[in-house]
C-alpha cells in the first residue's frame, strides 16, 4: 500500500516502437506500460495508483496506428499487383471501400482505456481559451516544454499535453508522476507545477526509475505507521527515561525529567545503509535538569526491514 498516486504517461512511453506488434483487431499500450501494471499488481499497489493519459496522447496513438495501416495498405497493393494475373486462383486480402479505420481504431482504444480504468485528462471546456493563450505565450517566449530554437515552434503538442496536466485537480493525490522521454519537460515545468498546486511533480524517463520510487514510498508509508504506534513511542519513551545524566560542552547535568516534542520529526530510508537496519527516524525531545535547565536532543532510532527497532542513540541539539 502507498499514498494515493497518479502516474501520467506521455505518448513516447506508450507508443509501440515495433510496428510488427501493431494489430488492427485489438489495442494495447507498449511493453513498458505492461511491465508497470504487472509491478503494481505484484506489489499490491494497484488499488492506490491511478494511471492517466491526456486526450492528445490518445489521439497521437490512434494516428500512429492509422499511419501504419495506410503503409500496410500500400504494401498490400504492391503485393496484389504482382499477383494480378493469377488473382482468381488466390484468395488475397479484400478491404471494404467504406471501412473507416480511424473510427475503428478509436473504438478499440476507447474500449482498452475504459476496461483498464485509465483516466483520460482533458482541458475543461471553460478553460480551453485560457489554455491556448498560455500555450501561445510559452511559444513566443520559448518557455518549456517549447524548445529554445528561436526559429522553431517545435513542442506544440508537448505544450498541449503540459497545459492539460496543469488543468487537472490533484487534491486527492499525494504523489504525482509524469513519465516521458522528452527532456523539454524540465525544471521550469516542475517549478510551474509546484507554484500552481503546492505539490511536486516527479518527471521520470523510465518505469524502472518509477519502480524504485514506488517501492520507497510504500516502505515510507509502512514506517510512518510504525512510528505512530505504541510500540515505537514506548520504546523511545523508555530510552529517554533511562537517561539520568548528560554531558554538554564538558559540563555534566543530572536529568530529572523529559518531554517528547515530536516522535517522528524526520523519517528516511538512507542510501547505502549498513547491514542491520534500513530505516532511520529522528525524534525531538527535551531533557530537564534538576535546576530546570532544558537541553534539546535528537533521538536517532534505527529499524530493520521488519520494522523492528535495532537501537536508539541521541545527539544534543546545540542550536537550541
């Protein structure tokens, strides 16, 4: 389980790069998307994650398949020409003249999106005019995700996708991810998102990076539940109760009482942790001397991968 998360896909993550894998009787996203879905179900995260695309991504995927279809039609035509003198003896592909491939593809895509509970993000009708004003201004000023080439308007579709992302409501999501291989979605975009929603958007180029993030968030949620438990709080309290003296700047103090200010001021999974623990929790407390002096300390607690407490130690907060 993790906190509510939305993962938004750019077209370049979902499109099928190998046209041999494109079929017209069905529709699927790329193998990278399938890997992510398997990962979510294998790690019991699917219920907490919303998968999303923008409507322009949907139409780009349809256009890719339509272009492949027209190429296949041309190729079939060339083959049929070679068989033109013996076509009565061979049952070649026959296509209806009125077959609407675009409609057919959109119907398949829509069925896939609906059956897989994928959120399709659109610019609300009341915001369309303002959205395109924003895109126009970014194009003129060459702001991300538009490229920096003064003579090019490359990035228009990227800008529409980004403006669509900015027109959504993220109140129910704790984590927002955008998967794209496009480097034009840069720190400017992250800052713009943070300014509008007071939330971070994590822009990643591969589901492999996303796997690491989701596992870390799942672990962090678990450890947050642990540090809020009586087991953790009692252990920290007992550790404090056994501190009967402390030395600060070569001066020793006898401790008469203590007060916990925050059991989980800081929680982390440090990189490259030593064998025996993988979680670090910093609690904030005050020690009270027999003369009512107050000494602020940080209690550092290490926990193992089963959320069992390995040890406690403290560090005097000299800034207090």
